[in-house]
C-alpha cells in the first residue's frame, strides 16, 4: 500500500508521455479537424442506435457508416 501513490504518478506520467508522443506538435484545433469525421461517425451511430448494443454490434454499425 505504501507504493500506491508512486504507482499513480507513474501511470499519470506514462499517459502524459504517450499523449505528447502521439500529438507530435499538433495543436488542439488541428487534432479536432483531423478527427472530425470519426467524431461525427460516432454521433451518427449513437443517433441510429440509441439503445446501444453489444461491442460486436457497435463495430458492425461503425463499419456500415464509413
């Protein structure tokens, strides 16, 4: 239990480093512009299937909207 806080810091810094690596100098507006299609795709699936479903169904619905 004494290493719990240190473990949380390690997880946080690992996630922060991973995020920094993936954005590669792009600003927020550029990231949103590049991922806008996926964002609208998810909203379309949610609108078409408001009750949801299984993960397999969700993957199929996402393929159908591309």
